[in-house]
C-alpha cells in the first residue's frame, strides 16, 4: 500500500480481554516502530523492529504487552488482560532503515488504532 | 528529567502571526531533530528534520537548533488556520525516536 496501514482503526474492549492490533508497514521498509499516545500526552515509545528482530523493546510497559513481526513485514501488538489505563491510540510507523534517521530514512506513521477499555 | 521537554500550550494566535514553538533536550548523543505535525485523529506527519546547529527553512517553516544550549525551535511565518494542529518535536538516535509532549496550536481567522 501507499502508506502505513493499521487495523482496527477503533476497538472497544472489556477490561480483562485480550486485544491484537495489526500494522502493515510501507513495502520495503525494514524498520517498524510501535508508539502509544494517551489523551493529551506525547508519543511513548514501545518497541522497535529491524526486520523480524526487536533490538529495542524497552518501552513495553508490562509483560501484558508483546509484539511480533513476521516475514519482515506485518507486525502485531498484543495486549493481554487489558486494563483501563491501556486506553490510548496505538501508532505504528515504518522507515527504510532503522539504524539512524537521515534524509532518506523518514519515519512514516499510520493513522493509529484507537483502543478503549471499558 | 524527560529526554525531550516541550511546553504543551495550548497556544492560540491570530491568522498571520509568527508562531514560535520550542523544545529542550537532555541527551547529547548523535542525533537528528525533527518536527512533526499531527491533526486531530490522524497520525503524525514529518514537517522538517535537521542535524546541525543553525537554521533550516522550508517555505513558511524554519527549524532552528542550538546544540550548545540543547534547544530546538520551530517558527511558522504568516500562520494560517490550516496550521492548527499539535506540533511534536522529536530527536532520534540509532533508530529510536523520542518525542516531546506536543504543543497544541490554534490559529484563528
């Protein structure tokens, strides 16, 4: 596709349920990032993939959060036993290469998955 | 101390005004600096990036970096209502993009 695609765009789930959020990066982009944005807050880094491996998962807030990437393309962010404080926009981004940002390595964001835990 | 600090505003200005948005950062490691714009219910989009100290212009937008004081700024000239959005400063180092909190800007006609 032309841009980073995320699904679902909106998700309402009950507390305690598991959710899966999907990200389809721009074709050919080897680096993939997940961020979380809570109401009125900046973007909080969650995890970074280079290919299928995750050299930096330091931002995952708890062991209820996990992410995987297969085939160097699609990534899934899974939140187990959701809590109300997990309500946020989950943003995925991709870039050509993740070792550094430079003029040819712009990071592109998707529209986000809006998660509400009730 | 957060790696990137940004005044969240909100900031409200009349159309045509010059807008100044500012951030400070704490880590001096090799890095690029970026400004993103985010409209309501949309993902952030890259406005400008810069590495070295000094100014970089792109149309009505000027990004300024002062590495000695660890200060980055974005100036918007002749602001328009369509510039109303949240502006996020960010620094990147070895693949990890760290954002400020974002400044909410409203340009009223």
